């Protein structure tokens, strides 16, 4: 089942799991979740069923997100926080030179990739997240210091994600180079790149706008945990 009356990006998790990422989906009645080994995200089209479906998914992982509209929850679960993001899109390739060596990451890089993402944005990158799309990195003296990759993927859209630079290596333009490389690679696949960024992250938003991204809409990431979980580890 796939929504047809709305733009695919209005419900990105549901549509990614209905299209390119079907094999990573755990489907309930009216709700689809990524297998938690890949990504702790879900989306729904039947709000009246969400209390039951999120309870079933919570048996698999204790900390996850519903992306989009606010879900109904069972008594055992609570919303830990609402992360309000800008959903940004870009309509043409970025016309900037890429003059640094950018490496397409392989499974052998997964440990370093996971370590870097969770250093800066703990809680989002799981054991198999790197299998959702292509990830690219910049190395300095053998250390992975900056990354950018693909996460949610649909027939016509690909999310740019994990735009991360190690805190000791910021200010060198690595993110700009990696975003340019990744965005242009997505266009080469005849898809449209999009991304999500916290509305409070003004520095990142400024960079994305300079590169040609425009805000399409605001979208909420609802972080859901057990009521007994008093100290969930989620970066916002």
C-alpha cells in the first residue's frame, strides 16, 4: 500500500519502505518500520492503528522515531521529545569543484563509520544502516574524519544523511565537498536529493542553502521510549 494523494516526501519513511527499501521493512496494519538493525524510524497512514503498531515495534527496540504526524501511543510508551526538522530539497547538481579525495566506504569501514556518527549524533546509526545506501568519506592520516551518505530511498528521491565531520576537523570545507559529491551522484541516478535538518541547526541550514537546497516543509521526528526508560540516549 502506498499513499497516492500526497507528495512522497510528505511521508518519507512509509514511502521508502513501500518502494526501494521494501526488504528492510517491518509492516503492521497501516504502519511501516525499518528493521531496527538498519534504522529506528517508522511512518504510518492509519493513525487510528498506531497505538497498537508502535507497541509491537517497541518489543524489538526500546528507542525509536515516528516521522511525520504525531502517533497515538499505548499507556506503556511516551514521547521523549519532538525533533522539529526542516525537510530540504535541491533541484539541480551543485556546480562546485570536488578537489579532495573522496572514498566510497565499504563494509570494512563500517566500524569507523558507526564510531564517527555516534560520536557526533548518538542513537541514529545502527549496525546495518550503511547498507541502506552509498556512504562516502574523507580520510586524514588514515583516520575517517568526515562522512556523508544516503539513507531513505524511494523510486524518485534519495535522502542525504549522516553529514558528519569529526569535531577536531571542522572548518576545512569537508562537508561541502562531500555533500556536493553525494548530491551529484544522486542526480546521476535520476533521483532528487533531499535531507532533514533540525530547525535549530542554523549553521547547517546556512550551508545547505548556499549549496542550493530550499526548505520544502517542516516535519517532526517523534522520539518514542518506554515510560520506564528515564534516561534515553538520543541526541537532538
